[in-house]
């Protein structure tokens, strides 16, 4: 059984003209999307995810000297990961003498959790 198909020649549409109308639009505003991307990027590293987990489960502030032995990393590397988390506003820190104490900022995780659910 033969089927006859008539093909129309390909026509290039003018620049800027849409091929079709969008069916779905994003619900998240650009600024909020950038905030969520910053959080997701900061949590995209396994060490940083583990650091947040330790800090989240701890009731108070944790000294960086307590965090370093948990990982097979140097103190400067752990501090770098904590800096990335601080810049993403996932964790906060407080300096007491020579040591820095870290804690999770609850609103950052609530914001991400609310968006994901």
C-alpha cells in the first residue's frame, strides 16, 4: 500500500518571529530563580551538603575546629566550603577569639524546601 505525502518546502521565518506560542510560563520570578540557583549551586558539592547536614543537626553553633576532622580535607579547604555556604546565605558565622563558629540559617533551607514542594 503506497502512501502519497505532499511535502511543503521549508520556509525560513523572519528573525524574532516565534515558531509557536508558549504553552507554559515560569511561575518563579527571575530574582527568586537566581536566589534558588545560588542555593542549589552551593549545595551541589557533596562536602558542602555534608557540612550543612552536620550544622543542621547540631542544636547550636559548631566550631570550625570540630568540622575539620569530619572530612579528609585541610582546614583551608573546609573553610573555603564554609565561605561558599556563607556567601549563599545558607550558613552564618560568628567569630569568638581565634575560632569561627558556624550555624545554619533556617530561612534559607525553608525557602528552598518550600519552592521544591
